[in-house]
């Protein structure tokens, strides 16, 4: 069976290529606005499931992997920032504090579907204002939950983390590999 990554994220593509080089990319057009969940972690899983199943319906006979990441600070969800002011608000809120990153993952072959959510605690040092502004000016925050990429400029602010680093990047690969291994794929 062919593996399809239901995401246009270059980070997820890079991480999945550590498991196999043999996959296609088909970004989902799933409408996320209608999805509601009781917790931020449940929201991440529901979004991943929606993306995965939307692509699986259009690609019968394939195994589809969908993923979604949300950042949570004291119950508030930080998605992708709408603009520079929103990115600034998020990064200032995260500065010097601990937040959680939840990445939901769903794998489906059309007949069977498995999903999970992985969570990680992240603490930032206080973010110097000039670094925050340089990050925003670079454009890096605008397609990332919480307005940061841990493997990007946010690496300068990371105090500590508890959990899987790759969950913060958007694909907890070791857990994904275990789920994918239960599907009928030929890895290369």
C-alpha cells in the first residue's frame, strides 16, 4: 500500500523521510473551523483525524498519515498567528513560561483508523524583545502553531522540555513508526 502524508509541512515531510523515503504528499483541504473538542489535546487529535480521513476518502487503497499541532498556555490555544501583532502577542505570552505542545496523529487505510495525541511541556527563557522582533521580521512564525519553530529561532529561547522533541516539531516520529508498522506498508 502507498503511504500518503496528508500535510504540506516541510518539517513533517523531513521527519517522515527518516521512517521511509517512499511516500507521497497530499495536503488536506479539511475545514478545521468546524472542529471543537473538550481539551487542546483532544482538539489536536480531532484535527489530525479530520485531515487524515479527508485524504483517505480521496485516495482509496493508500495508507494516509495526518497530523496537527496545537500550543496551549493555561488552557488557551495558540494556533498559527494571523499577523505580526498576533505572533507578538503569542511569543510575549510564552516568554519565561511553561506551555504544552500537543500533536495529534491519525493513520488510516480506509478500513482501519488509529489515532493518538502526544504532549510535551516546553519552558522558554524570557525572550529578549530584539530577538522576538527579529523572529517576527523573518516571517518564521506565520505558519507555525504558537508562532515558533523549536528547530528555528526558538532554539535560542528553550530552557527545558519534557517529552518528545519531535512532538514540538509536529510529528512524534517514534510513536508514528509504531502505528505505521501495524499497517501493510513496504518500507524503503
